[in-house]
């Protein structure tokens, strides 16, 4: 397996598990992951939020960990990365207001590079106008954004993932095993036992 260079765009109050787990898992199998946030540099941190499913009509939210960024947003050139990782949570709702972030997301789709998006990351994909004619999973509350952006919402189990072309998407962190496995397949990563 050739190690890949992966860009992870995140922001304050991205979901804790959806930030920490894929970042660590991809590093563990030998990939390079650069975690960045607009207006922040390497060594800065973002605040994360833990979203849990506790029987209410929607998820609950609690403070998560501080996640340390390992690259500076201002230094990033999307062209130098092999793939894009987008965690969910509340970060994507405002990350889509940054023209530089939108341009980066568009680059990965126009270049047909692998993209992994989970939960509310669909808001960023919709804001970047890359869902037209695509099927995308997301947190169920984001169904409207997927459909209004011209996409088809993949209504799958909370622990499932969906791959279509260069995009692997999932509804929320319970899908990590399926979502990360499908992303690794897009990256050409082979793990043998």
C-alpha cells in the first residue's frame, strides 16, 4: 500500500468521535492526515462536541475534547492531497461560509479524489454545490439539504455507510466501522491478517 496524504477540514464543535476516531485510525494504518481549520495554525486546537443518542427526538450534545490541529490552514494546497475527510457535528454549518473551504471541497470532487463525509458534513457538501446527481448519506436532519442540493439522500441504518464513486458517506459515528472501511477501500488500503 502506498501511504496517502489526507486533508481533514474541521472546526470548532465538530463531533468528537467523528474527528478523533478517523484521524487516529488513518494514522494507525500509515496514512498522513493533516487536520486544519480556517483561521487556525498547527498547534492550535478546536473544541469538539460529543453527540449521543439517548432516546430524545434528536441527539444530545456535551463538551468533547480539545483536538490539536497538526497543520496550518493558510499553508494548505488542496492539489497536494490524495483525499479529503470531513467530520460532522456543528462545524460544517459554518465551514461552508468560508470561500477557501468551499474551493477545497470542490477541488476533490472535480479531481475525482476520494472524499469521506459523515453526519452533518453533508451541509458542507451542499454548500460547495457538489451533490447534484449524487447519492449521499448524512444525519437524517440533513436530508433536506442533500435533496435541495440536487442529491439523493441515502436512507441507511445509523451504523451503515454508502459509497458512490469517489464519495463515501454515513449518517453518524455508529457507522465508523463501515465508513472507515469503505474509505480505506477507496484509498486502496489493504489490511491483511
